[in-house]
C-alpha cells in the first residue's frame, strides 16, 4: 500500500534525509521518500501493518525534529 502525507513543521533538509534513511529500515517498508521542499512524505509498506509502521515513522521523525508531524 502506497500513501502520501504532508509533513508539518519540517525545517531541515539534512534531517529529512536522515529521517528517510531511518524509516526505510523499518520492517515492512518497501519505499519511502521525504521531499523537503514539498513537505511530502511518501511511504509504501505492508497493508496489514501500515498503522504500526506509520507510528514508528512518526517516532523517528520526532527524534530528528521534535515539532514535525505527519498530517493524515
């Protein structure tokens, strides 16, 4: 399942790259892309565990930028 979300309060291109790399290592994630300029977060992952993967992704995002969040 592939979905696109908006990232709110993303302020650093370097952090976005680090987030993307860390999220790609989550089990079940087959593709991830974070566009700094567009604030778009695209993720493709197993449908059966998509919500859990999204929660893990949000924790990773907060680790790099505390105010940044996924807008569903």
